[in-house]
C-alpha cells in the first residue's frame, strides 16, 4: 500500500509495518524533529500531528476504516512497540532503528525543550495523575516551561473553554494523553481551533508512567517485545480481553503487511 508523503516531513524515510506507514527514525532523531518543529512559526492550518502505532493500534486500524483514517492523517507515525521493530528486521527491506516509545521520548524532548525555550502543555489523565506528571517533570527539568495542564475528562462548554485557553497560551508542544482512540479523535475535532500550537503528540498512558501510577516492564522484557505480558500480569481484568482480541490480529498484520 502506498502512502502519500505529508508536506511537513517530506524528507523523512518511511516503511510499511503491519499496514501502517512508520517513520524510520530513532528516539534521538524523533526528539530533535519535534524540537525543530516547535521552534518554527505555527502553521495556518493547525498544529503538526504526531502519533504512534503498536499492536493494539494496528489491530484497531484494521478493524475500523474511520480509525485507520485518524491514524493515517498524522504528519508522523512512530513505532511504539518492539514487535514492529522485529517485524521490520525480519520482513522489511529496511529495518526500523529502534522502538520509539513515547515514555522514552518524553524526557529527551523535555531536556531539549528546557535548553531551547520550547514550551509544553500537558492534557489528559486524571487530575491526580496530570498534576503529578507536571510536578515530576518540573523537578526533573526545572528550566522547562510548562504553560498549562488539564485532566482529560472535560466535555461540553467546559471543554470548549479549555480549547480556547490552550490556544491563547500558545504552547509549542501539547502532550495529549487520552488513550486510543480518544486522542486521535481529539486531534481531528480540535486542531483547527489550536492555531497557535506547533505540535500535538498523542501520548497514550505516558502520564501514568511519568507520575509513577503505573510501572514499566523490566528492560529485558521491553527489548524482548514482552511489555504487554508484564502489563497483563499487573492489570489482568482490564487488559485480558484487549490483548486476546488484538495481539493475534496484530501478529498476522505484521507478518502479511510489512515491507
């Protein structure tokens, strides 16, 4: 399947993994790209939209054309899943250099942002998790400007006012942690009203990990592509059905649609 290159990142090399187009960038290059984009003037047609794919996203993308369009609209798609890296190495003509997990990307971007004067806005999660993410980030990167934050459970007029507030604050990067597919739907619905934002990065469960509300898998499990098993052990009731229904589909997609 051929994908049309987005004008914003015309020179970024991509490969197809599990049917999705994925940028052939490592963590450091992705972080630099975000900072460079954040230092440019805001686009007239709204912020750059960066997202990620893993096994769950690949399965959802296959099951729903509407969701596939939400993902494929992104200006840049990163591989947030070690199995995607393995598949590219085994089946693709060009391998992905490494997994670009948002939880690993966030501190790299934060460190550069503090140095370059790039500003953040943190949107998503519960109030407790959102506040803790802000506090942990400020302690670790005291020079970083976080111009605002909000939990992700707003609706109606309250959400409308928050969108206007974010646009007025004009953060360079909005970290959007609402989970799949809410964050992709958010980007489509509200981007045209966030004209002063430079970049939106969908972030899934990022804030839970930064805040310490959830633990990451040991490094050996991450490198072996078994982080899902670690998470399943911690949250079996919430994740069992998800993984049972999405992991086999994702595996088939990786085997059949990686090149």
